């Protein structure tokens, strides 16, 4: 626990600094590097014996996405139908993946031994996440350069609050298992505690960061859906690790495991939040 806390105290300020202070081009480079590391860790879920080869399809699709979607600041700040379709694809994937996790192992037969499915799962998890963060970070950049950074920080705060609330509530009151075959420690009480804390943080965070929604009902609804999906996103990675028979996605972060272990909730939350946020503007 001590090592986890020390690492978190180092990483958290670094993340905040990167979100607010990196220019859009350098922000894109940094986040793309993180996503590539995530893809590398994902190769364990695909074919651990030939990880370098397993990485190639994901890198190819990632490269294609940069060809299809312009990534200059002006283009990113103008969300269009293609962007919304990509975010919708990512959101639908997380709903589908959540069903797989909640019903595990009943529906694992069709994908357990299918390498193509596992490749697709990784692409649907990381690529919409990447572009969702890009689009949020570039939102209104010409007028308010830090508005997008506040949006990215807002989603991070929601997810961190949900994780914290779920952990302490589940540990104190947890009785009813959410998905015992995937993660025995996660409970419905923990989910409820995480949602409540995230809603409170969302309420005060939106005012503190000066983030405007069409109404307070829209803000609470978007927060609720985002948080629930973020918690289920954590379950999805737990399911994949269980199938691959691994404990952590890697040991790159002392006390925390791998990149995917730290961003599993975020990669689920960002496409969902971005889609709902842009649709409601």
C-alpha cells in the first residue's frame, strides 16, 4: 500500500500537469505513446507467445485512424459526424463488453479461442478512448485554451471518485457480489457508493472547473452513465486477465501494475462521456 501511495503522489501531479500544460501536439504524442503501451500489454490477451506480431494489427489500425481523422487543433475542435460515430462505436462496445463481464463465463465460448475477436476488443477499447480524449482536450481551444483540459480533468475526477467511493463502501458494507466469477471483491454496495461520491464530485467539480451542461439533470445523467460504465470497464479488464491467467497487465508502474491496470476505467469512461457531452451541446 505504501508503494502504491508514493507512486500515486508522483503520477497524479504529472498527469494534471500534462493535461493542462502540454500543447495539443505534444499532448497527442504523449497520449498516443500511452495507448501504444496499452496495446503492448493487450497482446497478452491475444497471443502471449508472439506479442510483437500481435501488436502489428493494432498499430496498423491506430495509424489508419490518424489518416482518416485530421489531428490538427482546429480539426479536433470541430466535432463532426465521423467523430460521433467513432465515439458511439466505442460506447456500444463498452456496453457489450460489460454484458460479457457480468455474465462471465456463460458467453465466453465465441471469443475465448478467437484471436481476431481479441484483436478487435483491444482496438475498440483503446482507439475510441484516444480520440475521445483528443476531442475533449481540443474543445473550444481557440476561445478558451484550458476549457478542454478542464473537461479531461473532470472525467478523471469522476472516475477517481467512483473508484475511491466503491473501494471504501464495498470494503465497509459490501455483501452482494456484482460479478463474482470475474472480480469477487466488487459489490453492488461498492458500485452504489462509487456512483454517489462521483455524483457529488461531478456537481461541485462542474462548478469549480466552470464546465457547463444544458441542465443539472443532463450533468447528473451523463455523470451517472459515465461512472457506471467506468466501473464495468474495470470488470472487463479483470475478465480478460482471468482468461489469460495473469494478475497484472505488466509491472511498469510500481505498486500499481501496468498501464491498462491504471486506465481500464478511464478507457471506458471517456468515449461514453465525450459522446453524451457533445450530443447534448
